[in-house]
């Protein structure tokens, strides 16, 4: 398997969505996993094999895209249509592709495990961000 193939225009927050906003620190696409840089306070793409713990710790799913310094709304909790085909009941994790989401089978050696959520249906992911600090 591979990272989820996300169609950005299909990323839609659920009715129970917990959201926040911030400025983009780089180009971001809807559906990508984000962290907030402590140095710039801007949103960046999270990556499970990044050098810093901060960059490996996703805090939300981008609900819209934008270029540097544009406003980004992101979802931290609740249900989200991630714009991809999911396996109901499966768990999904932060990928080693910046901003990506992958199934558990795609977590490689040396990658840090961060749960993003559990598939509620073939299109809806219930977000449950948990950074373990454990390298696979």
C-alpha cells in the first residue's frame, strides 16, 4: 500500500469538527497533516521521519490550501472526510511524505509512530492525534 491519495476539493470537516486557523509557513494543500513551528508560529507539513520532534508531531488536517503566509483552517478533532478511500475500522498514521497519511503497513523502520485517526467509513476519518515518540 501507499499514502492515501487525497482529492483536496473533497476534504470536508464533519459537524463535530474542532478547528483552528493559522498562517501557512509553506505551500499547503487541503488534507495534509500539519504542525505549528515554534520559531515562526506558522503551519508546516508534518513528517514522521523529520529531524525534530516538533515536525514529527501533527496537530491537524488542513481543510483548505494556501501559499506562504495565507490563512489555513485546520481540523484537530472530530470526523473529517479526508477526500480519499479508506478501509473502515483501519488506523491511519502520519507518513514519511511531508503532510501525508498512510496505513500502519506503510510505517517503515526508523519512522516515528503518530496516529492520525481511525476510519469510520470508506471516506470519513475520526481524528485522534496521538504522538507516541516511538520509532518503528
